[in-house]
C-alpha cells in the first residue's frame, strides 16, 4: 500500500467513524484514534457486506448504499467500543 493509499484510508476512516458517532444518540467517551480505527475497519467490512448482498460498489460516482452500509457498521462498532471502553475506565476508578 502506498503513502497515498494509507492517507486516503485514514481520511475515509475518519469520515466514516465520525458519521458512525453522529448516528448514535448521546456522547461516546472514546478517543479519536479509536474512532478513526473503527471507521477504517468499518469501511472495509461495509464494502465486503455491500458486495455480499449485491450492492454495486464499482460505480463512477458516490456509492450511497455502500456508504450507508459502512456508516451502519461504524455505528455498531462505535457503540460496542464505547460500551467496552466505558466499562474498562470505570473499573480503573474503583
């Protein structure tokens, strides 16, 4: 993977992760690096799911349905990470 590909994955991951956080109600107490990581993973998993269910992912424009699947996966990932991260932090305070 080239430097451009890595930077593009980080930017797309940031956008997908941020959209995933915005979809969820309330405040998620997870760091931004975790949001970016969840977004990057959600982009890859969302694309695989979109292809598996028959959504075309190689179009000439923005793939809105693929983006929707990626954001849903990111929202689920952020919700899971926020619940696990919050539990871990609360145990340390005791």
